[in-house]
C-alpha cells in the first residue's frame, strides 16, 4: 500500500517533469527560429513590413516581443502545471519556512 | 514583520507611486528655476546631490544586521518590484548611454546587443530562475557547492564570479566618474569619489535589502530619463509621440538619404582627401626616420622653386604654408602621421543603416553573419550566467513569484531596449537631413557646445573648404547620441540634467549589484562556508562589509587609471560568465547524472578555451602575454575575440557530459537536491495528495 502511494508520487513527478521539459523544448525552438533563423536569413528577408525591412524589425522589436511572450507564457504554464500536479507552494507563508533547507 | 505579503506589496506600490510623483515634481521645479535663471552648473549639482542623497537615505532606512535581509532582502520582494530592481541591476552605463550610440554607428550589426541582452532572460526563465529560488540559499557558488559537493566546485564558482563581476564593476565606476564630471564640472577623480560614496552608503548599511529598494527607485529615474527626450524627438520629426511605432517611416527616409550621400560628389571628394592623407602618412611612416628629413627638404625645395620661377602668389603661399606646417621634429612628425594614418577609418562610404551584414564579397558577408550570430549567442548565454542577475531571483517570496518576476524583468528591460534602436534612427535622421548640407557658419547650438566640450564625442571640420557640412566631415562618438538628444530635440537643459541623472542611476545600480556579488562570494562562500563555518552572523556581516569597502576602493583605483580597454573587458565578461557558469548550472538542474569532477572540468575548460582565444586574438591581451605570431594563425572561423564564448560554452557542455559518463554517479544527496529544486513543493509524506484535492 505504502509502496503504491510512493510509486504514484514518483509517477506524478516524472510526468510533471516530462511536460516541463517538453514545453521548454517547444519554447526554445520558437526562440531559436525568431533569433537565429531570421538573423541567418536576414539579407533575404528584407521585404517591407509596416515600413521596416522585415529582418531589421525582427531584430529590433519582433524578437523582443516574442521573448516577453515566451517568458510570460511559460510562467503561466508552469504555475498551472504546479497546481495540476499538486506541487504548488502554500502561499503567503512567513519568511524562513521556505529557505529552511 | 507582522505585515502580510499582500499588505506589504500594496504599501510598496503606494510608496513608489508617490516617489514617482516626487521625481516628476522635482524635475518640474528645476525646470521652473531654469526659466527664472538658475545656471546649468547648479542644475547639475542639484541633480547629483538630490539623487545621491536619495539613494543614501534609502540605504540608511534599509540598514540591517539580519543575514537573510542582508544577503537576499528577506526574500519578500514582490515579483513586479524584483522585475524593476533586476532592470536597474541589468541596465548599466553601457546600456543607457552607449547602446543607442552603438546602434547609430553600426546599424543592423548593433542589434546583436538588443537581442542578446533581452533574449538571455528567456534562458533565465526556462532554465534557472525558478530552480535557484527553490534552492533558496544566498549565492551562485552556493548552488555549485551544494549540487557538486565539496569546496572545489564552490571555489571555481567563486573565481569565475569574481573575475567577470570585477571587470564589469570597474566599467560602471568609470561610467559614474564620466557622467558625474559631465553633469557638474567636477574632475573625473572627484566624480568617481562621489559616485563611490553613493554606492557604498547604500550597500554597506543594508546589503541586498537596501540595494533592492534603491534599484527600484533608480529604475524609475532611468526609464523616465530615457523616454522623455525620445518621445519629444519622435513627436518633432514624425508627429507621433510613440517612437517605437513611428520610426519605421523615418528609417525609410534615412535609407533614401544614405543612397544620395553614397554618390554625392562632395562626399566622395572629402573621403578622397582623407584617403590621400592616409596614403601619404603611410608612405612617410614606412620610410621613417629618413622620410622626415627628405620630406622637409622637399617642401623647402618646392617653395624655392615656386619663388624662383615667380609662380602666382597663391601657389607661393601654399608652398610657404607647407613649409610652415611641416612637423618641427621627427617625433612630432611621427605623431602627426600616425594621426593621419588613422584617417583611413574615415575613408569608407557610410554604411546603410538597415543592411544586414554589410561587407565586400560573399566570404566577408558570411563571416560578418557568423560573428553576428555568435555575438548574440554569447550575450544571451552570458546574460543567463551573470551572478549579480541570478542572485536577484533568490529574493522573491516564492518559486511562482520568481517565474513572474522574470516576466516583469524582461518587460521592464525591453521597454528600454525596444526604444534604443528608435532613438538611433531618429538622431541619424536629424543629423543626415538637418546637419549635413547646412552651412558651417550656421551650425546648430548643440553642435557647437558639444564639439567644444569634448572633441572625441563630436568634431566637425570643413575638410574640403566648401563651407557646407558633409557627412564625411562629421566625427561622432557613440556616447553623444543619448547625451545630446535633449538638445537636438530642443528641450530645456533640465532634461539634459535628468538624462545624466538617469545614466548615473544606471551605473550606480549595476555597480551596487556587482559589488554585493563580489563581497558576498568572498565573505559568504570563502570566509563562512570554506574557512570558518562556525562564524557568527555578526562576524559574517562585518567581514562582508569590510570586503565591500576594499573591493570598491580597488575597483575605483583601477577605473581611475582610465584603461581604454574597459569596453572590451565588459564584453569579455559575458563570454567568460557564459562559458564558466551556464553549462554547469543548467546540467546541474536538468541532468542528475552530472558529476562533481565533470562540472569542475567543464567550468575550467570552458573558461580556459575562452580566455585562450581572447588572449591570442585581442591586441591588448596579446601584448600582455607577449604573443607576436600573426592574429590570423590563431583565429578560428574569423571569429572576433568578444565572441570567444561561442567555443567555451559548447566545450563546457561536452566536457561535463563526457566526463560525467566516465565517473561514478553523484551521491544520493546530490540527486535528492536536484529533486528538491525541480518541484516547487513536494508533499511532506508520500501519502499527501497535494492541496488541490482538498
């Protein structure tokens, strides 16, 4: 019985971590494409985009907006994942309890 | 602290809202005083005095003797405020003053800094911040020490942390001296001293706690100071007060102007004059010192001949002038020719601002692209590995807030970085269309005043004597773009004062964070964790404060020597931090199998190869190590030395992986630590299903 519960927890942990890793991989691919992909092809991607050459706009603004979106999305995703798997912190605890390791 | 976290957050919001109102009120007050006749110097003094007193006051109010307060601000900094503090911590004098200028000079190429210095936060968010917060200790070497066991990994971490933080600190103190002396007319040395006082009062009394609340205050000043002039300039040139939206059309006009200037005969004439002077200088220097005597004799002969054949008076006058202006002695000649030789850099036609990887020929273009990509890579990895930034995420109340705080950090940082390219284009438009083509007798006031203050920032000479300003006749230093924007936009001097105060805030806030990182690495990691584990809290904090003073003095001493290679050192810090920390930290969290020996070997080899590449390819370091073989024989794939991390990071990862597989798996304790940091909260007993099922 005790062993079952333990392995259930282990299962939950593994699944949580796998989903985290998968999300990281997806977001990294997006980040890589808007940064290095666009920059690599910068000379060919100089068509007009709202008045800017596209590759210039991407490096000066587009990529930055994507970064903010990625970080925001990941924070939201992980905070939800914590709750879904029951790993979220008990909020508003007093100082010291969390850093007691 | 009996106050709940939400009441605390609400109080902070009130305090900083009133503070912002106060800053705006102060600027308006000074603006009014300027109208009734307050002099520029006094405006400068008042700004300097008010801001330094403000930061010191926050330091005094936040004084503390509690270790958690001193090292990590009591871990109750709400996400949004930690975001602002990180923004100020992150944006240095180089970001505030230099970045827009770099973009002005380099166009698309400079955007590597924009992407690198923001994109790094994606790595912080995905790979580091939440896990370091869960770990919940005080420093980055702390994590290395706990994860990889023993003092070895911790010590390597301390060395890398100090190495990259110290050069960065020197650059900030240098910036403080520069801005203070510009703002008030104090000398550079006095400026360094005043700035140092501001940094020390704050961090000395209250450690991280004082630094945090000061950094929030500094962020508010620096973002206001950056935005106001750009918005004004944008409204002036485009009628739209949102520069980030409006400058696309301006960029179009700048590009059209560039095409015209590229083929303008007058521009070509000026560049040709520079090329001729550089050629002559090169010839003379090659034949030195014989060429000096020959040249002198030749000039005299030309004069005699002209007189002898009764040439027209203007020819005689020209020949006479050539004799009169000929260098007096060999040393003066060498100096003058070396200067002329440097004109070679001004013979190139202007770069197209929006063109990616401008270069002659396909090979050079692809080398330029490789360097651009590598620089972005190094800056991103370096951002995610600089200890003074990572420690900021120890200060939030929870893992959840650490994640949210990265969102706020990148948001507040992006505000400035998305504006800098707009500023660069707007200033370029102003210079290309208003200044170029104007008459020398009618230069705008800001040009005259800046050219007088510092010719390295701006100098204009009528090289071809046609009375009209050509683009090639303007020499512009990168720092002027931000510093002169208020005047270019036609704003009162008080805004120039605000901009300088913003630059000062940027430099001081970064210096505070760095100083604390270095002092804590020494006091906490070396003194407390390695040398004297039984030291009392009072003793630890005393040691930390003594070190703080010592490190600050040392950095000020180095900064006062005004080494010209500071900018390189700062960029080098990113590559070194990236190669030293990033692989070991990330694998420490994401791969349980990473072993202690492997991590040490990985950190060491990453830093070693990065440093080796810099030492063999960067002129100043080559001189230091007495390397005389050609640079080309040490260069790999045309990579420039500041991107050396592009070799260090992959090597670091590879070494850790390979060595780990050949060494015994980490202890159960180390593996348990990995589990501990991966999950924000693990159920206390295996049977606890977690609170969501309640």
